[in-house]
């Protein structure tokens, strides 16, 4: 059981799920399945998985069997390559991710109930002011980049995070042939939700756009500002009626936008994914960090905390799924002694921890 790469992820999801259920009962606030990109998470994830499966298998079938026989080729590939074991691993990864995500959203929503009247925005804003030599980061960035085109570009990139997370999880689980690598990424992203929730309770904050909204009045309406207004209305409605349908979704420290994207970057690097994909991910991380400050979502400390959470999630995820360099070398050596070398094994990737 402990050699199964999803043991840690399943135990983590059960623990955080039980915690969410406990506090739901304790506060008398019902659990909610948050709406998002393409609907509820329990619809969104399987749908994305099936879409990625089709995108991956149809071109493969056309390449191997030609246009005239690609339907039969699809059946052949499914019969030969998609065993019940592989389907079970994909399902375990998506289910663990789903439980951790929904639990995270609910535990985040309980923040004003469990940490009432505790807020560190003033201290975090003062730190930003000190680090930028007597200026606030957003004001400096607005002066440097302007408040027209850059605001729209960064808003689009920031909101792109919403589909980015489930799509990357689904893509790695469905397309990567090494089951342990899929488990590694699903576990790392799930850890982001858990570690991020813990950080919210350690240092509760709202973020610059909610604490000092006057600093962002010069920005035009954009997708990010619409999302901020939606979160503000949801927070207000939750405080008015915690038993209602609204979810409190405002929290500054740490930035999970930064942590999850950094997790993806590190994972792609250590797993040896295509260089072009890795370059695109690192570029997106840079724009994400810029957007958090420019649009007022986070303080500098939030982004630093997000980078730490992302690194820790990848390192722990690698260790518990057997994807460190040492574990891979040991497994490869054992296979060579037995005269067996799995085709899906990658012996030289994985973080040095």
C-alpha cells in the first residue's frame, strides 16, 4: 500500500476533507461545491480529462492507422494501452485533487468565522512600502507600465489561471505514461491547497485591492477587477448569511496563484517536459507575479510565501511518489538486477532533495 504513488495524496485528501466536514458541522455552515470554469469541479475535472484524452488519442490514431482507419485505431489504442490500472490511477489523481480543492475553498470560506477581527494588511502594506523605498508596488508599476494596455493584458493572464490549474492536472494525468509522474503532479497541486489554507490562517489578510482600493481607481475595468468585485460581493453575502450559497473567497497571504504556477514550472523542469512548454510556463510565472502586484491581489510577502509553498509542494510530492533522483536510481538498479526495465521509467529526472 505504501508503495502505491497515490497513498499520500489519498490520505491527504481524506484528512483535509474530514477537517472541512468537521468545521462545517462546528460552524453550522454547509459544505459548498464552488462554481468555476466549465461549471462545478465534479463536472469540470472529468470533462477536462475526457477532452484531453480525445485530443491525445485521436492524432495518435491518425498517425498510426491513417484517416480511413482512425476509429478502429482508437479502439486498438484504448484496448492495448488504457488498462483498468491506468484508468484507476487517473481517477485517483483527479479525485484527490478534487477533494483537496473543494475542502480548501470551504476552509478558506470559514476564515472570517474562525479568525474574526484578525488582519495583517497594515503590516504587509508597510513592508511593501519599505521594500519599494517609500512607495507602494502598484503605484510604481502603474507609472512604469501605464494603466491602459498593460492592465488588460495582465488581467487576461491572471484570470487564465482559473482554467490553467485543472487543464494542467488533467493533461499530466492523462498524457504522461509514467503513473508515478502523474501522481507527483496531482499530489503537489493538492498540497498547494492544503498549505495555502494553513497560510491563510497563520497570517490573515485581504490584499492591497481590498485594503487600499483607492490605489487602483485609475485602472480600467477588466477581467481581474470583475473577479475582485465578484469576490467582494461573495464575501459580503457570506458575512450577512454564512448558511447561504455565498463563499468567502478573499485571502492574501500566501499567493496560491504564484505557488501553483511555480509548482507547475518546477515540475515541468524536473520531469523533463518539452523545453518550449517549460519556457512558456516560466514566462507565465513572471507575468503572474507582476500581475499580483500590479492589479493589487497580493503583497510582496504573499508572493514570496507562494514561491516557498510551490517549492515545498514539489519536493514533498516527489518524495512521497518516489520521484526523487535517489529513489529513481534505486528503483532502476533494482529493475536491472531483476532484468526488468519498465518502458515508462525515467531514471534521471526528479529534484535533488
